[in-house]
C-alpha cells in the first residue's frame, strides 16, 4: 500500500451515516465509526487511476449492492425521521457551512480533479471547479427563503366554499448518479438543489472519479451540521451498484447525468417503482456560423470542443459553415485545431488532457476510424500522439467534408474531435436539428437579430448567441429529445426535487 492509499483508506472519504471504504476486515459486519464511516461489507477496494500517467492514485471501497441498500436505508431514515425536510433554517446554515468547508480545501479539490479526472488545471478555473464552487450551493441556499413554497388559489365552491392552497414539499430520497467528466460540477449542482429543497441523497460517483465525492463526504461529516444519513456516498467499481438506486422503492427520484444509453436503462428499470427521473444525457451540439460572421474572431472559439479532451456533453462538436465561405473556414479551423495545447493536464497552458480511461480512448479512436471509413476528410490528428506514450491521449482531430448522415456527425464522440459541415442558404437550422440530441448549441452572426432568429429555431436546451454564456446555478440546463428529461439548476431544477400537494379546508 502506498502512502496515498493509506491516507485515502484511513482519513479519506466518508459521510455522516454511510460511506464505504476498503479497510474493513473481510466478513466483518460494517458499522459506522464516530464520523459515520462504514467499510464495504466485503472489505474490497479498487484503484483510482490517473489517466494522464496511468499511475494508481489510491484506493476506495468497492461497495456492493448490499452496501448501497444500507445507504438507501440511511437516507430514507433521515428523511422520514428527522426534521431535515421541514427545517429551512438548518438547511440554509448547513449549506453555508459546506460552502465554507469546500472553499477551505479548494486547492486540494483542484489538484484532485487534475489527477483523477485528467482535467486540465485551466479548466478547473472554469466549469470543472470554480464556476460550481461560486454558486452551486450558494444560490440554492439563498432560494430556501425565496422559493414559492406555497401559493393560494381562489376559494373553491364545488361542495361548499373551500380555502385552497398548493404546497411544494421535498420529493424524498434522491439517488444521484454522477459521471466522470465533470464530477465535482455535476455533484455540486445536484447536491445544492437537492438539499435546499429538503431531500436526502445517496451519491454514486463514477468508478473513474471517486475521490472528489468522498472528499465531499468527509467535509460534510467533519465540518457541517448536516444530520447523519442526509448525505451518503457509495463508491463502487460496479455500475450495477448504481442500478440498486433505480430498483429500490425507497428511492423517490433518480438524478442522473451520463450517457443516453444508461439514461434509457434507468427509465426502464425504474418503471417498476414508477421512479421520477431527471436525466441529463448526451449531446451533438451545432455551432452555426453565418456568412456575415467575422471568421477570424469566431472560429477559434470552435477549439473549445477540445476542452477537457472533448469530454463534455454541451460542447459544440459540429461546426456548420456556409458553403460560400467553406474553404476559408476550414483553413482557419485547420490552424485552430493544429494548435490546440494538449497533453499534461498539470500544465496551466493545456486545454485538452487525456481521455478518462483506455476504454474511452479506444472508443474515440473507433469513432475516428469509422469517420475515415465513411469518407470524412481527416484534416488534423486522428490518432494517438506518439510523443505521449503514457496516458490515455488522443490528438485534437478535425474532420472536414462531413455529411450529417455520417456517424461522426450523429454520435456523441466524447473526444477532442470536431466535424465540419457545409450548408447552403438557410439550411443550417435543418441540419442543426437533424439529430437525436438537443442539448446545446451556438450561433454566430454580425446581426444579433439574425442570430436570434436562428437560435429560436434550434430545438435544443441552451444556445449561446455570439459567444454569450448561459451557464449558472440560476440557469436551467438540460436537453430536448434524447438529451434528457428535466433541468439541472434554475427554478425548474429546484422544482424538480419537490412534490406538489393541494390542500383545502372549509372557508
Ligand atoms: P455511463 O452513462 O455508463 O456512466 C455514468 C454513470 O452512470 C456512472 O456513475 C456509472 O457508474 C453509472 N451507471 C452505469 N450504468 C448504470 C446503470 N445501469 N444503472 C445506474 N447507474 C449506472 O457513461 P460511461 O460508460 O462512463 O461513458 C460512455 C459514454 O457516455 C461516453 O462516451 C459519453 O458519450 C457519454 N457520457 C456522457 C456524459 C454526460 O455528461 N452527458 C458523461 C459521461 C459519459
């Protein structure tokens, strides 16, 4: 066991009531220590790998389905038996304490995200860490006082006069299933609204990025007054341990971010208990560039598709160029993609780090190979960089002459891969909408009105117009079509974690 492993196993992740870790002796019945940490029933652990170096960072507990059921029981108990659901003041105070606790370990969180997610340090100053740290808890905490918990209806008269009110209540136990690409961002943007609305939660981090979630658990246990059982973290290398959340009748809602395939499976498996679902899924967003746009200023922004090695669901991975300026656009994009700083994520100038795993790297490579086979024109990259033999790297890659029927234009690649398509006249909106996805997008034009007209016709959950950024804890984020159901953040996101009750009494 390395020093890191010992640190992890001994003082690492835990929550108040339930957390699994790898040090309990095989066969021993786990019970919580004074900080709420319990061991995995099996005593097993699994490695957390640095995707940039392939080194083992440490271990976490390999939780089982039985461990998950214990966590669910703990969350259920905390919801049913404590005053968490009704005590607004306590919740606000606890979220503020957690905010402070996270800020006190900001640099450790940053280093951890760089190490376990392969997130470039520059990206931790954006959505990977700083943006969610700024408001993912603060805004929902503020909204505890401002949320319309109750509204009065006019008196009813159907069976004699009645006073009527509609009340919002917490939905109950939330199962939060988190992906590896933006682990802290996604977790924080689930946790803030879930807790603010009075729910309890079981967090299941992705097997590839467990440390940030277990750090969160430890901070909650050590530095906040969040009552035992309100927040639970279960790590596991087995995806199907997450499925326990979708099957268990004690869980009221699944809040999932990840692939569309897994989202569909969650709906299917959750149907037996009529599970409520929030699904934030894949995307294949279009960047529509009008013929009057300033190409030299606008097209470098397309390089953002390589941010964090393209492992972002909202990235604009299809660039739609007008046929009249297509050659000029491809030339600029070739320069942009040839000069994307990629490699070591600890280097502050790097935009594109490694893929999260060998599996993901191979998936991206397969997408690239298929694009070549389908006659897309490979202009930049396309393979594994020879100068980076260790780590799961793929070169920033540009495909031109892509037809929207090709797989590279239709499927989510989740790699640093950009596809360029030409459009005629007013065909850009049709091409942008010719996708099973509808998560995000961008429109660029010298005319704001023209850009807005296009933005209004794209069937997608968010659009940046001329580089505008819609992101924020107060801004609903989610997908049309196969990109999901429901919204993260905003009033819509808060409402999602509530139930609605209508009450009446004689007037
Ligand atoms: P995934 O959707 O399988 O995994 C995401 C999370 O879901 C992980 O925590 C995983 O353990 C859990 N999970 C997996 N199967 C489950 C099940 N049956 N029940 C409950 N939980 C389950 O994603 P992946 O396999 O890691 O990546 C595959 C592809 O998904 C990527 O190439 C990418 O296209 C897409 N993806 C999208 C996002 C996003 O933010 N929308 C995030 C990650 C991956």
